[in-house]
C-alpha cells in the first residue's frame, strides 16, 4: 500500500506547514510529523478514517490532525490524499478521482 498526494493536496499540506511555521516552527515540525505518522497508519487500516460528514455519499474518508482535515480515498493499492483543509473551512465537494 502506498500513500500519495494529489498535486493540489500536496500544495495545501505544504501551505499549512508553512503557515504554522511562521508563528511557531516547533509546532510546524510536530504537525508535519504527526500528519505523516497518521497517514502511514492508513496502510494497514485504510477504512479507519471517518466518512466525510458533509459528503457521506462519496467514496472519501478523512483523518483529522488538528486543526486540519485530510480527505482521502483508497484506489487499488494506493491511498490518495485529495485535499487538506483547515477545520474552520467549509469543504467543497471533491472530484471523484
């Protein structure tokens, strides 16, 4: 099982780390490491994230690394991270990649 980011999700994740880093570099490092560790835990348990409450009919799930939400879906042997949103943002309906 592999974990990959779509280009837009990678940009969103790096923007989040950059934003946190401006105010608190150690918090940015902690957030980055916590997120990568939680994403690795999806390999043996890809359905462990919750269904996205705003879009229960879509094949996406999410894990939360406060204050960000990582939206993903499993496709074959790959877990695709499709979006990274601050929890204060209202998510838009993702593409069914």
